[in-house]
C-alpha cells in the first residue's frame, strides 16, 4: 500500500501531498455520503497502524523527487479517520522536519480525547467536520459508532479551538432529506463559538453509499451560506471538483459558473456584473432556462447559485 499520494490539487489546501496513515475504511463514522463507500470496520479506539519512520521515509523520498513549489501542504487525508492512528503525533513531528506546512482533515469524532487534541497541535492546519450539531441529524448523516457521544465531541472541538494556534477550518456536508429548519442556525451558533478562519459548505459530488444522499435544494445551501457568513469571515462552497480561485476570463458564462460554484451572487452584484460584460438580463434568464444556474429568494434579495443538483443527479 502506498502511504503517500499526490500532490493533488485542493481548493482548501492548494497542492497537497497526501498521507494515507489508516487502512481502507477503518473509521468511527459510516457517513451516508462517503465517496469511499460503506465503513467496513468501525473503530473508536486508537491503535498502531504503520511505522512513523516508514511514513517519514516515504515522504522524504517522494519530496526529493518533486519540486517543493509543487507542494503547499503535507496532508493527512487517508481512507479512514486519521486520528485513530495512535502514532499521529510522532508522525507529525517527524514530517515537520521537512519544513513543509502540515495539515489534517478529520471527522472530529475523537477530538474529545486529550491525546488527539495534543497531537493536532502539531499541525499548521486542522480541518474539522461539523455536519450537524443536533443528535438526530448527526446520527442520520454521520452514522456514528454507538460508543461516540456528540456532546462530548462538541466540548472537545471547543477545547481544541480555544488553544489551537494554527489555521482552523470547518467543513459541513449538506444533503437532501435532512431537516435544516433549526440545524443551520444551530451550526452557525457553534461556529461562532469556535471561530474557524474559514468554513466550507459541501455537497455530495460523487456516488454515495446511500442513494438518497443527494444535494439539498439550492435555497438551503444559500440559507446556510448567509447564516455562516454572519459568524465566519470566509465561507465557501465545495460543490464541484473544480479547483482554483475565481478570476476574470472575459467569458461571462464561464465566470458566472466559476463564481457560483464557490458562493452565491446577489442580485445587485449580478446587475453590476452584467454591465461590466455588456450583457443584459436575458443572458441570465437563458442560463436559468438551461438549468446551469438557479435563482432563490432570501431576505428580500435574489441570489444566483450554480445548479448543483442537476449536475450531481447524473451520478445516480
């Protein structure tokens, strides 16, 4: 098994050299949207998997063959939950000697463990999963191992955020069939407490273990974006496989689709955008008719979003 992969492009992390420190599908969650399929081995107790020295040796060897400018982060993002690895702290300390920023993407389920929080302090960036803060939706979306406790996990996240000095970001996967009436505001309140530098809103973009785990209505996504933006400085969608920040190409439709893949465009901004390109509103109406974008009403303004569900439904 290859313990290192990439570098691969990531909107969150730039060019990322991945560390696969957990065997396939050993996880504490059985998320209904997981692109890797159903969890085959539920675990919540940390244990040894691979030798820290072996991981370090492979990383060093790979980096020697790559231009360092092609690596923005070394990222722990395995085929399972990375914090299940009891050697995580040792591995992080060894890899830090390579002088490349270190990141980890975790489902947050073990952050109530003192040892896990201590290990995470070695990372320059920690990405925490916050799909739900209510018991009902947490169980429906994440299908957690029954030994886990949501209140304890939330306390662990708050404790980590109060002491962590690096770049803390969150990711919230949103899916169809979930009651978000109260959940969105509750997640926003939680984000206000933990103060992430960025918050990402995701949807399933690849085939999922549960066929019903599809993207929600664009109005729900927009509501979440607006609520999270009130408490977090930077909120973005992670709703396509495209990477890279938006920049003007001179192609109106391409630029609109690029922007709306990352965040909604409000009606007054869209008006200015149309004028800048010398376009009229008929262009937008055509894009809506062709199901490339959708228009939703929120707080007396219309917002335009990329039509995520139309594209993702093709996967199923």
